[in-house]
């Protein structure tokens, strides 16, 4: 089942709490801002924090990233090995070409 309740921003919640703390009558707050008593009391019991619930920057320590990092290192080593093998083959070709031209 889908939740169709209203969503309020943390700033709005903080503002309502400040209005409540300033001494404004509760009935005026309910009628003026269209919130229920249960909602207000829930906000008073658990005030919105200044911290965001969802991180803005993702943590790179998840297992998928570690697996990718190790795979990248493995592929870099393999590339280096292939480069070394290519250099050896180039030298061998040069030696054979030199011997063939002398014959």
C-alpha cells in the first residue's frame, strides 16, 4: 500500500517547533499550518536534525568498488607484462633481421 501522507521539509518542521516554543496557541498552529496534533507532537518528540539522512557523497568502500579496484590492478600488471613481452619480441625480430641481412 502506498503512503500518501504529506511530506514536510526539515526547515518547515523546525519553524513549526519554534512557533510552538514561542507560546503560540496549539489550535492556531494546527489551523494555520494544516498539521495535526499527532504530527506536531511527533516533531517535538523527535526534532529534525541538521544532518541529512542520505549521504551526498557515496562511500567508495563498498565491495563492488573494491572488486573493481583489484581487477584494475590485475589488468595493469597484465598490460605491463605484455609490454615487456613485446619489447623482447621486437629485439628478437631485430636480431633475426640483422642475421638475415648478413647472410
